[in-house]
C-alpha cells in the first residue's frame, strides 16, 4: 500500500514542465539588468550572423547527402537554433510563465483555426512582398529619380513593414500581450541607440543621401580631403576610388557634414589655366591669340565658348586666365585637356612673338649718409666721425 500510494502521488514529469522549470531558473542565475541586456544583444547578434550565413551552409552540401535533404536539414537546424535563442531570451527576462500559460490556454479546439488563420496571414504577407517588388521595379523603370540602390532600399523597407504588421496580427490572434512587447522593444531600442549613436547617425544620414541624391555611383566627387569616383553607396558609408588607386570608405554622417563638390553633376566642367605674358606685350592681343588656340583643341567644348580674362599684375608678367569647358568630366579628361591647352597656348604665343617671361627682379641701391649703420646703434657717432674726417 505505501508503494502504491507513492506511485499514485508522484507526478509524471513532462517535457513542458522540464523546459518551463529550466526557463524559470534563468532569471535567478542572471539577476542584474545589465547582464540581461548583454545576453539579449549577444544572442540577437549571433542569430543574425547565423541567418546571414545560411546561404553558405546551403552551398556546401556533402556529396553523400541529397541536396534536398541537406537544404531541409540546414533550414530545420537554423530554425531550431533561432527558436532556442528566443526561448533563452524569454527566460532571461522572466517571461517563461507567461509564454507557457499562453500555450496552455490556446491548446484547444480553436488552436487549429488560429493556426490556419496565422498561416494565411503569413502567406498573404509573402504574396504582398512579391507585389511590392513588382511595384518598386515598375516605378524605377518609369522614373529616373529612382536608381537601383534606392529601389532596393525602398523594397527592403516595405518588406520589413509588411512582415512586422503580419507578425503583430498573428501575435494578437494568439492573445499575446503586444503592449508589453512594444514597451520592451522601445526600451531595448533606447539602450541600443545610446550604445551605437554614431552608427545610427550614419544610417540616418545614409537614408538622407539616398533620397536627396547629391551624387550617384560613377560621379566624380570631393568630400573634404578625399577626391575620386563613387563606387558604392550603402546605408552606413560611401565608397570612392581615388586617382591613386586607393579605395576610401567615408561614413555617411561625415559626407553629410563636410562640404561636398560634385564635379560631374551637370555633365560638364569648367577648367582654368593661367599664363603670364610680358609687360611689353599687348594683353588684348595675347588674350585673342590664346582664345583662338584653345578653340582649336579637340577636348574643349565650343558651347560655352572659351574665355580669356586679365586676372592680375604679377611680379614679372600680366597673368591671363584661360577658361574652357569639357563634357563628361573625369580626372583623365581634365589632365588631358590641360596638357593640350597649355601646349597649344604656348605654341600660339611663341608664333606671334609674345614673350612668356621668366621671373624677374630689379635690384637698386642707395648711398647711406654718415656711413653704414646697423639697426639699434647710436647714430650720434656718425656726425663726430665726419667732423674728424674734415679736420684731417
């Protein structure tokens, strides 16, 4: 009888109670708020890193396992790891009792109906994502203001929005306290924002740059001390290739705060070359000769026409500013046109007998009364020396 009564009173352990007990014990092991936030961030980053590398896991399938089976195993393993991380996060924040209570309440005749409705919402969200992609592609084809990168960003934002709405609807169907989740997400967002405010600032600046579009991929820009061709624009940084062959990654918040020069925005660029002519030469005649020489260079544009202006009177020459335009500007075309223009102007001036002078200086001297006196010496000695000379 005692053995029988012991068997009757001993409860049979179930997997659910074991999992619930393990989850309920986690808050006792991690009592501090800082440790909970750290564990949550680490698990979230690990899961995100795993999800970004699932494509590599799918690609390295063993030869002994069929590809379909391998893909199913990778997908199931990824889902299991993500679910386990989610359960650990729930346990860390002491929400395991609410989670298990929710499943205990929802396991009934209505569970299948809710499950079916949840699947319908998820399938609808997936279908809506395809429609959003189609709409963004059509807008990108019909409007030149939407580039390839802006279209991708718009699609990703729409994708995340649709999935969040579907997830909130599904959670409300299963009677989950959405308000508590939103409060926790807001608190976590504040913590993450304070810890990564520079990265978030770069991301916000990246969105502003993508939609204001001060430059595009392939443009020739100068940001602060960096100058080159734009090779890539992301949410966080802008990549340019300098003319020394170096790749420079500039944070978007730096791009938005520094002075930005886009040399290829209008498809043309004005270049100025300075040349000095002798003071004895006629500056108007020299300007006419230089203008005609520039007009014969192939790389220069005829409209706007080249101009030559008198800039200043230098030490040895009258300086002329030779201004001309090139189309489709690039660093190579700039230096090639400068080389051609300088050579053409020099040859034309020499042919007309107009001298380009070397630097010159005129030296003049004067006789000092009373002899040579150093600065700071008493000048009263000079008249005395002169008087003694007169007596002699």
